[in-house]
């Protein structure tokens, strides 16, 4: 019978996934947080290692101890030695957690310290991670896997490829997000691919290519009593060949017959049983679109991005339940939290359709390839819920916040449609729309794109409505047709565009016709049982609301939407903390967000969760139903901030700083005028509408200048221009400069420090603040910079000025709530470069370093609660926090891994140390920077930086490093008495060449400070940087960072890095 | 787009658009929460006389397969024709795509004169049926006058059963299958295991047949209407020939064993019903379609409850203590649904050998 014994473990170690990067994002904050909650319920002590300081899981109220340390075998072993846990959870920290766990097991560390692996046993993890073992295991039970062979060198790869015939797929073992995988169509391609792949892995897999087959995923749960349930089935709109992280995904499966859907379900269960997984796993299948033939592609024996999606799509809390099962519970013993009545041993029935859409930010990168393939490039995703596919799809596209109005009513142009269909980019779905409009048949589009025709028919339905709608003026649109358009996901704005009216007019008309969306619950059982669920979405394919709207004292917090470059887990942390405080203050809370990778969309966080669009229309729909006291727009980043004024104008109470004042900070002209009246300095700038005036202005203030195009769809980025020529080049490339699309040019001040203040004000009075400094000079985006708190090298006078400016800005904008100002400082002169009247990316960092929750305080202040003054000594720290940025250049093939004025990092970590050097090195190690052992390749840029770096070079020499350098740098070094071996530039194509040395692993670290001169030299530099990234060789491209790095390694060694938990820093 | 309405016995109306046939119809309105498998569900004779509401909103996506036969059974369906009286969905997919599809769902329903309505808030309708219990209803298009008819007052089993026995030849061992509205997959389950199947009409007197095992099939309606078969089963309970009752068959077995059955408020119709095997930690996910249940408290000393429902604790299976008599309230043959309990056929065939 059922065993009601309490779990035997007393202290469990949980491995987090570290910084957010492509392939491993916020989903692991969700899964880790759920796991900790599940363990806490059992009164088990939890120890968490995760340097991602902006996560909810690293909050002080979750794990008993938090270590902001690198998640790698050596640090984890040290924590184990210190903490002596009796159990470890490996399945909640993504591929990072799993790999580290395997390494610890293989090294015998877990055995030595008697740490038991909970849930899925190590053997099962090995069986799923090692391709050869995996194939063997699957074949043992007579199931089909792609014909494949594991090879250990390039020659064997070529031989096998030629045996089974091109094209073939190359995969790397132990890789997250399909890193290094690719399709080879011929010998040249396979040699190129496998060479690169062998630099990260000593085993790769060559397999039959299944491009064009349907791709499906099943999320399976198993307990130790062998009970299995398949929680969710998902179908990718994009066929095999496109990484599932790059695919538009629907749940449940849409185009499979029952026979196919349940056949794959049976196989899933046979697989999970045979592998012996306890907890959760994800199984990927390929299915022949012309028969029931299938292949088992892979199994992830851990929580994954897909399992986070499945949790949100079904309401089944996979991570929480997987954690309970790891403790030995059976599925029947765990409750279905949603219904509150039934057990976790069931399979959710959906009465809605879910569409997941990836978010890409490829335009942020120079030289990157925009083609989608077997490697993941997307940086985030959204999930839309609807009761028709068309509705969910259009919602999803708007949720991405990429400037698209939905599937249609966008201004995109494609020069070569057939290529767009055959070789997809991030815009493929829009290419399909265009093809339909140009008269391509569904058959042809299906043939080129391999997308199952059913999806294409649905897309055509939307296109047809668009065409038909254009024939009407708003007054003429028949009632039934207007309703149909809304049911197919058309926004008021889209209808306004098509009928040449305005969004408010459309809204007015449809409300008059009583076309309003219904609120529906996600209840896991399709209304079969009554559910207590607060998990909600809206649809026009419904006639009534599932809930009544009687609650009083409700406050809405608007979430941050899709993770993207510049807006990530930090804002989710702010939202969750704000909601938590509101609940403590006894408000009923409503969260609106649409990102399945977040904790804010866990339904136990708030009183009501609307998994919905963060658009004016939908937020207002919710407001009109719920009539809350007001909305907080300062927590979720720029999206809610941008909605503030328009919501305010239609009467929605915005809590905190008034929307008019937010507007002053957002509007460059108004804000500049304000600074002038306050006597605060700012870099000279001007908004210009022609090339000539732009040049005139640049010449007047002097180069370099920072050029900011107004946002147009070409996706042009900010840039620095050094000369008239560059400015002209840039403006030509960027976009048309016109009255409608002016360009903003500002003076770029070189050699200046950058400083930030994160603060909270109460009715214009500065309440608390944190000033932090950047390691890199101004010119590196604040989101990419290495940030130090408290500042170590900023003058007291500068700090004082920063504070005074913040005080004055707070007073004149009557700020109530969080805000952030960025400054540049040179010789005690301080200039303001940006101001946001909302929480910033660094709020979790400063809150956790100071141990003062800025968001909690800001929320209380926003709600008009009294907050006691903070003791000044609280800001007086005996330790230092350093935040470092995580880049994902490795995944973005061809991208130039260089720092600039556009943000490029995908995530961040922060570590604490007794001094800067310790915290800095820990944070570098946390972003998987490998410390160099012997050899460094130097190419130190223009003469000023060569001079500047020479002292550091001496230090490196003293530390015993040997150097390679390119000609110019080498000459300079030799002249300064430092021995160096010269390597040829890439384009010289002569040996010994920089590229060959990097590829052969002869170089431990590349320091490449870019120059801005000749094209050839730029290309040479680019090739070196790219090669370093492709071959996983650490790369530093910023002079200040390089200098601080040298200083740090000269003063601190690995063994000096202390294993101290967060609470031990006092 | 022709409008159509569903009118329930409590007077509530659900309007939408017509697909399939435009003929009016009446029946008992029930809902199923399965997300896939409409060709199988619609041809399941247990739905005889019922208007089926599908809670999954997108229906028709993969069309309907053709009429290929295998072992003299329609390969892709559960019986010879559509059994439901009508179909209610949210979003009917006018276009379909699937390699095995021959026609659209709407065309198939037209061919068999079955009406459907789409653009109905099936979640709202389901909630109503859940709260008030299963209700009678009718589908009309203009203002046709038809009166509500309660199918449970008819002998539904007689309507869906066959007239005379049919033999499906395979191996030496022979199963007698009493067709109370049987799903084809039950026959397939035995043929697959190399048993020959003798399929007999529901009221056929099989008490003197020389067979290795007896299967009482699923079927529509109230088990208490099946007097003839209950009497036949009673006779067989004194013997030792293995008996397996599936769904209605399990209720008939219970009634023959002296236990009672009752009508559930809104039944179990889905592919995700958790069933606990009594006395173990095991739970199976099952496919179900029934409106009545066995009252386990009324089972005699010789019988034990075998499975219970993980959601509402109702009876999901019974077994005899000493003899090879088994009843499963769920569908071990799945189709459509999970095959977790297919082992029941193995267990039963083992009892026959």
C-alpha cells in the first residue's frame, strides 16, 4: 500500500543553471523555485548554488542557503565539503546542472561525501546524454531511432556520412540547445562542421537527416512505483530540421490522428520506464508526414524549456511534482493543486489551444546569419492561449513585441519568397502570409516550407479576413464579420488599419455591438470538475466569463513579456517581489504576463493570473472586467512603462509616479529641457532630419558621435561614428532619415566612466539609493558592462554629485516608486545620459547585495504605506558585489563578439567577495570564463590602448604567461622588452597564423582590443574574435576589463576564492 | 454559413453555425474532454442516442479516414457508422490535412445525415452539464418543431447490436463476444492475440456455447435494460468459463452478481481518467465513456472492487475472488485513448489458456 513515510533526507543541494543564455533561460528559475517550494513543504533544508542573482530562486525566503558561485564541479565540490548535504537534485538546473552532476558522480565526489542523487539515477542520465548509449537503450526495446553513428574524428564522420548518404545531421553529445549541431549536404560541409564540433566535444553523432518530418514533444512523468502520465503533447509548426527552441509550437498536438498521438504516448511511456527515470522527462519525436513511421530523437532527463512550456500550457505544475516524486512520493499522493480535488496522477485535458512563439533579437548583432536551423538562436518566447488557432497565433505574434500587429497588417517585404520559404529566417511566418497573398498555392508553400498544410490553411483564414476587411469602412463592417475577425485574433488596431479608422473607434463600435472577450480558466480538466483555479486567459470564442468580478482591493502588476536582450529575468524578479509585497499588504493581486519561462506566471504567486497580451487593448479589457484599484507599471520593464500614458488617458489609475511625469522622462526633448532647468549637464545632442544637418551637427560638437536611429523595422542599431565618412555610411545603411524618422545624434565622450543610480523615491523625496560603477568605460551598453557595487574607483565628489542630481530629478518629476539614472563621469564632471522612472535591470542586484529589497520598499511607497527610514549603515558594506554579463555569441553564428552601444548580452551573474578581485573572478568564472594557464594572444588595438596595456603585459609576464601577438602589437611589445611570438593576421593566409593557433587549442586567452580603422584590419580582428568564440577560447575585447582582469589574477588565485553563502556576507 | 441552435431541456439555447447535415435531431447531451480521436468516438456505439459535445475546441483538423477493411472490420472506425445523434464543437476546421484522410468531417457527417454545430462555447455548455447533470437537447436549424426524446427509454443496446452471430477466425482458442454495442477494437484486441472471436447479438443465449471465454462488450444506455443478457450471465457465473465485462459489460456483470448500478450525474467521457488498482500504488490513465456506474458497496462477499476512479472514487472495475470473472468500467482497448490497461486482455487471455 501507499507509503506515507516522510522523506529521509535532511539537507538537499540544488544546482541552478547560472546566467541566462540562448538555450538556457528563465525556465530554470521557474523549475528551481518550484523544487525549493516542494522541499520546503517537507521541512527539508535546501542549499542552492546559482550565480544568477536576478532569479526568484535565490531569494532569501526560498532556499535556506544561497551560494552565488559558479555552477561547476570544483565549486560545487567545495560547497558539498562545507555543507555536507545528504541529497542532490540535478534535474532543475538545465543542462548546466545535469552536466555538473554527472561530472561529480563520475569523479566519485558524490559517493565520497555520501550525497545521494534524488530522482532520476545517474545511469539514466548517462543513458540519455551519451548518444551511443541512448541509441542502444532505445533499440533494446525495439523502438526506432534515426540511423546514426557516434564518431570520434573527422575522417570517421565523413566515412559514415558517405555510407548513409547526404544530407546528414551532426549532433554533439552533452550539448544544450543543440549547440554545434548542423546539417551537412556534402563533404566540405561535414568537414567544416565536425572540425568545429570536436573542439567542444570528443564525441559527435552523424545521423540520417529527417528534415521535413513532423516534430513532436511529449512531457512524461514517472514515479518510483512505475506510474506514468503524459502531461502534454506538443506539435511544432516548423518541421524537423529547425530546433524546437526556434519553432512555433502548439499544444496539444493538432494534426495527428488518435492512433498516431497515442502511439507516441505509448512509446514515451515505454521509453521512460526502460530508462528508469523518476520525475520528469521530455521526449522528442519525428513523425513521417506520410505514414505512422516515427523516430525517437532524444530524451531530456530533466526539466527543460519544453517542460516549463508544458506546465504553463496545461496548468500541471511539472517541476513541483517532479521534485515530490524525487523524494519518493507516488503520483497518487500528490495533489492536483489546480482543482484542489483530484490527484496529480492524471493527464490534463485542454479546452483551448496554446501557441508558443520564439523571440529573436538577431538585428542586435553584426554579421550574424538570420537563417534558422538545428541550433537555437532565439532569446526568449511567449505563449498565447486561445480557443482557435488563429486567435492564439495572432496573440502570440503581438506578445513578441517586435512591432508586428499580428500575423497580418505588417509592412514587411521579401525579395525572394521561395528562398524565404525553403530556408527559413525569423520572419518565415510572414513570408508565408506574403506568399499566400501573391497567389502561391497551399501545396507549393507546404512543399517549400514543409509546414503541415493544416497550419497553412489556418494562416490563409487570417489572410482572407484581412482582404475582406479592407473592403469596408468601420461603420459598414457587418456585426457577424467583425465578431469573426475578433475570433480569429484580430486586434482593434489591426481592424482600424484595415478599415482606415482608429483603435478607439473600433473599440467603441465593437463594445456597442457587445463583442467583448470572455475570461476563461485553465483548469487542467476541461471543466469536467469544478476548479479553484485563478489561472485565466481571454478569448472571443466564448460566450460567458468563468469567473465573477466581485473582488475588492485588487491591484494589477504588468509583467515584462518575452525575455529579450535588455529585458529578462530581472524584471520578473521585480514583478514577483512587487506582487508578494502587495499580498502582504492584503491587496488582491492580478498579474498580467505572457512569458512561459517566468516565475511571475506561476499561479501561486498572485491571486489572479492573466496569461495575456501586454497590449493597450487587452490590458484595458482586463481593467474593464476587473475594475482594480489601479495598475503598477514600473516593475515589468519598458513594455508596461510604454503603456502608462495611454492607459492613464482612458482613465485607468496608474499607481506610483504619474504617467505625465513618466512621459517627461521618456521624451528626449522634455527631459532635456528639464535637465537644463535643473542645471544638470548632458552630452550635446540634437534630433536631425537630414544628412547635411546631421553632418553639420557632428562637426560642430566634434567626433566621435553616437547615432541613434528612430525605431523602424529595418532594425537598425545604435552606433558610434568617428568621421563624416562613417556617419554618412551609417545613415545610408540604417534607414531613411526624414521628418518622420529623425535620427538623434549626441556627442560621445571618450575615456569617461559610467555610473548608475538605482533608487526609490516617495512623492519626490529620495528614499533609498544604490550607486554602482562600470568597469568598462562609457561606450559599452550598461546591460553589457561589468558593474561594481559599492563603487571602488569612483571619486567621493562624483558620488555626491550623482546623488544630488538624483534627488533633484526625483523632486521635479515627483517620483513615487523605483527609478534609475545613468551618468557618465570624467574628472568629477557628471552628465546624465539616461533616466527611467521604473525599476531597472540592476534592481535585484543592488537589492541582494545590500540585502534591502528595493522593490518591496518601492511597492509599499507606491501603495502609500509608511516605510521606516533606512539606517545609513546598511549601505556600508564590508564586501563587494560584481555583476558580469553573459554573452551567447557562440550560438549566433557569424556574429561579431564585440561590445558596443547596443546591448548584446543575454544574461548576467553576480558574485560577492571580500574585495573586488575576489568577486570579479568569481563572476567571470560564473559566466564560464576559463582562466588562462600559459598562453595569451594579444592584439591590443590603437596605439593609446597598446601603451595603456603594456603595464598589464608586464604583470602577465611575471605571472609566467607566454605571448603570441599580431605584428603591430608584437613590435610594440618587443620595443618594450617583452618577448613574443608573432602570428600572422587571418587574411595574410600565412602560417603561423592566428586562426590556426586558436583552432589547434594553442591559445588559452585572446585579448583583442578592436580598432576602428581600415576595413581589412576590421575583418582581421573580427576573424580572430569569431574564431576564439567558435573554438570556445576565452576572449576579452575591452581594455578596462582586460586591465582589471590582469590585476585580479595577479592578486587572487583560485584557492583564494572563498566559499561563503549569501548570509555569511554581513 | 447556416445558423443552428442547440436547445436544452432546461430551455437554454446555444447558437452557432451548422456543419455536417442540416437535419434536426434530438438526444441526450453529453460531453467528452478527449483532445483527439473524433472518428473513433463518433462511431463508438456507446454514444448511441447522444448529442456529443467536444470540449477540445479545434475539431476536424485531420479529416476522416477511408472505409478500408481488415478482418472484416472497418479499419479506422469503431463500428459501421456514426453513432452519435449530433456533434457540438467550438471551432470546426473546414480544411483538413492528413495522409490517411479521405474526406472532411463535415462531408462524412452529411453522408450519414448527422448534424453538427460549431462556434458554440462548449466550455460554458460543459459547465452547465456538469452542474445540472446530463440533459436532453435538440439541434435545430430554422424553427423546426421536434420534441425531445430520451434515448435511455429506448432499448439502445438492441439498436446497436447485430442480428445474427458473426465469426472472426484466427487461432484455435475462441472468445464469445456479446455485442451490446461493441467497439471494433475489442475484436481487434483478441484477433491480435490469435483468438477467434464469435460475435453474438446482445440477447443471444450463449449459456450452452463451447467457448474459451466470454466478453461482455461496452454499449449505450442503462445496464438495467439488459435483462436477457443479465440472466444469461447469471447462469454463467455458476460455471468457470472466464468472463470479461467492459464498460456496460462490467455493469451487466455486477448486476448479474447481485450488485446495483446507478446513473452518474454527468458520466465519465474522456481519455484521461485515472484508475487506481485497489491495494496497490498503481494508477492507470484510461479512456472512458459511460453514464452509469456500479455501486461497489452492494458487491457480495465473493466480489472485490478492482479499480476505483482517482478523481471521484467511483467504481472502475470488479473481480471475483476465486473465479476468472473480471469487469472493467474503462476501455482497455483504448481507441481513442491511452493503452495503459491493454494488459487486461493479456490477463484475460491467460485465464483462458
